[in-house]
């Protein structure tokens, strides 16, 4: 989970850089945003699984 948090933060920074450089609608930015969404979804699912396991 810790590695996933780091990956999310790195992807967020990359997306911000791409948006500043190419614009928010550039394909590079959109692709990076979609990758960030996947990471965030994975994080949320793992968090939910952890809560079910604890309870």
C-alpha cells in the first residue's frame, strides 16, 4: 500500500507537469490522468479489502 501511495504521488506530479507544459486537454496529460485514475481506483479497492479483512 505504501508503494501505491508513492506511485500515486509521482503520477500526480507528472500529470501536473504535463498539464503545465502541454495543456490540460493534450493527449499526454489525458493519458497520464487516466493512469492516475487507475492507480487511485486500485488504492481505493485495496483500502476497502483491508477494511473488510479487519472487520
